C-alpha cells in the first residue's frame, strides 16, 4: 500500500450498504486527488454519474472533473 506521503493524497474510503447493495464512498485530499478522480471517472463504463461537491471545492476543479 502506498502511503499519503508518497502520493501526496489522503484516502478516506468507505463503503455504503443498503441491504444487499453496496456503493463506494471515496474521499480524497491532496495534490493528486483531482487526477485520481478524473482517471476513476474516465474508466467507468456508464452513461451518467453523479458528482457531489462541497462549496469549498474550487470551481475549476469541479469543471475539470465534469469535463473528464
């Protein structure tokens, strides 16, 4: 496993469970977080996805992910 010091990113992953259904809940912080999220979204084989962003997320970062 890679440490945050090596990647510059802190990962706080959880799994949300609703009965038999499970969904990843991914939280990142750090310099590589945006690139990691863009790579993750680009690799999904889906027609749509939902992106929830806190008010503290810079607009440029939200736009970059939405464009991925």
